[in-house]
C-alpha cells in the first residue's frame, strides 16, 4: 500500500495499523483528534510515552491479528498532516468522513490513489466520490461491508493496548474501479488472516451487506429503547430481549420488515440485487440451530407473505435469546446471549452531553438512506417514522434541560451537507 494514512486513533485504527504493519513495507501514519477529543489525547499520550501499540486477541485462532509495533508518525490533528499518501484508510465513523476530508490538505487529497472506507453506510462511497470529484476524480474508493471484528480498549490507563475479542467469518468489499490491484492484495491479506472476503462489483454492493442497517433502527428507534437511552429505567432492560425485558414485540418486528422492504425498493432503483434479510442474519451473523427453522424458509424468505416473514424474524430473535450453541450448566441454563444492556446518554469531561453510538450512528446511516430514497422517488414511511421518533426524543430532552450543553448529535441539520453531496452524486449518475 506504499505510504498509508490511517484516519482515527481508536481500537479499530490500532488493529488496522497492526495489519498494515504486517503486509506493507511503506510508512504507516495515524492521525487523531487529540486537539479536540480527550479520549484521542489519552491514546496519543500513551503512545508517545510507551513508544508502541499492542494488539492482543481473545482467541488463539486469530493470533495473526496480534502483535506489538511502532508507526512512522502520529499526528495530533488532521490539519497537521502535510504529506502525500498512496492510501487513506478511514477508520472512523461514517458521519466523520466529510468533516475530516474537508480539513485534510488539498495536496494530500489530490495525490491519494486509494481511499478505503472501513465502516461505511449505504451511500458512503457516493459521498466520497462527490467530495473528490473536482480535485481527484480518478481516486479509487473501496468500501468494506463492516469492520472485521470487535476491538476494544481493556484498560483505560493503557489505551495504546487493545484486544480483538471477535472476528467476523465473512466480509464484503467493492471498488469503484473495475480492475483493482489493491483489492487483489487485500484479498490475499484476508486469506492469511483466515477471513472470507467476497469481492463485489461496486462499493455499494459491499455497503449493503451490513445487518445493522436493517435491524438497528427498529431495535433502537422505538419508544421503549429511546426511553431507556434518554431517560433511564428503574430496572435493567436489554436490547435483544423480548418485551418487557427488552423492546422486541410483534410491532417492532413488523417495523423491521417494513424498513427492509423500503430499502429493497431503493436497491431496486439502483439496479442492485436484493438482500435476503433472514438468510443474512442466520448464515452470516448469529446462526440458529437447524431445528429452529427450515432451510427452505431461509432460502425463500423474500418470496414469502409478509406475515410469514415477520413470524420467521420473530422466531429468529427468540432463538438467540440464549446462545443456542453454548453448553448448558448443571441447571440447564444456556449462556444469556441477549443480555446486552443499553448505553445511556452521558456527559463528557467538558460537561457536553453525548448520545451513545447506537442510536446516534444509526440516525446518520438511516438519514442517508432516507435521502437516497427521496432522490430516487421511493416512499419510505417506516424510515421516516424511525427518524421522527429519534429526533423527537432529542428535541424533548433539550426542551426539558435547556441549560445542558449538548453535542452536534442533537442538531437535526447535522447531516445536511452529506445529504446534499449524495443527492448531487445520484442526480449526475441518474440524470
């Protein structure tokens, strides 16, 4: 990859830097937000003090992802970057792509040959291509479906050390260049890491293979979940449990199915093959026991009546209330797989209130999908309702706490620039 700049300094960026360190002889630099983020500052300080990053893995089968290494340069701020890079790796959330690229030196962007999107949403490549249109129209944009696993900081006092606890068995990747040498090199790298990588024809076809796009809005943008996130609850409640322990009801499942169908209508307009939601869930995310549902039902999910689809989705969530592949204890209890607590809104060291990544990140993803639908003339009433609910809670909180400083996440117009750029891309492509 020659010289590489990794944008971001969190656990994902550190894991990706470790992989790059293994497969390239070129310089690897990292740029953080240490001037504006206390978390980023801590990572920067820890690296400057210790002089290395360290990645560990929970499972010995993933030992290729572990190691201790140094990078060439660690920039404190995007505005400090003044060098040329062959490859930019965007190891940040999708809503940060535009603000970061807008702050990066024009000369750096003009000379970049590849931009890799690690955790994009549906349409992120459109945003990047539109941003780069004037200054570097031939740049290769590569989208992955999602990040390769789950990486986290274990000890807040040592944020330069991270642990990868889980690794996905399969990922998708796509480029806007028909023949990509870099994709071939990435594929070879992933073979060494024992991760199945499916190469798609376009970035969009990779971006749509992220189950969070289809299920998170229903799980997090309902009154039960939003109340737990914004107001808290008197007893613990859990994201993936059935009501009243969690949000999952037949209504939630119906809304999940409706959003999936709206997204399939959008993909149809974009001439992209549809996604079998049930098959994607049980074959590539969390499997269920063979006794739970038939292979025929899984394979023919898209052709079934709506009520049958909802029944199967509900059965799927009941099947993973426990880990069906775990070993029961002496009392017959299996691992409580669905006991994932909600993260609540919280203030940072500057007394600014933040919304957790779920649903904040989901609101961005869903807003971009909504905008794509509107530009293509696709009606999205369920998506509209999810976003209206979420924004109502944001507004209500601010009304009830007028003196509390809040992050940009509360701004209903925070994504307007991204939406405008995506719309411009679509109008030029579909005019």
